[in-house]
C-alpha cells in the first residue's frame, strides 16, 4: 500500500519537473528569437524585429531550481515508499 506522503511527493516532483522544463524551454526560445543571425529571421521578411528587451536570466535560474527541487521530491518519495 502506498502512503499519502509518497503520492504527494511524486505529484510535487513531477509538477516541478514540468514547470522547470517549461521555463527552460521558454528561456531557450527567447534566446533564439533575440538572435539577429537567425536564418529564419533573415528569410522571413514579414517577421517583426526581435525584441529589444534583455532576456531575463531569472527564468533560467528558476527552471534549474525547479528541476533540482523536483529531483529532491522524487528522492523523498522513493525513500518514503
């Protein structure tokens, strides 16, 4: 029988992995859009100019920390099983 702590830890761990992956994917996409030497940007004349804003590095840090926290939650789930 699986106890409630294990279930909660697994759900939290998987949720952290999903959110962390989304943040890291978003940060990578933002870096690609900001590149002026992007071949798709050069070939597509209807595309707007890349944004002038600096890319927020906190998304990268948050994504990494969510992956670490997710791994810790899954380790805790394995120990409590």
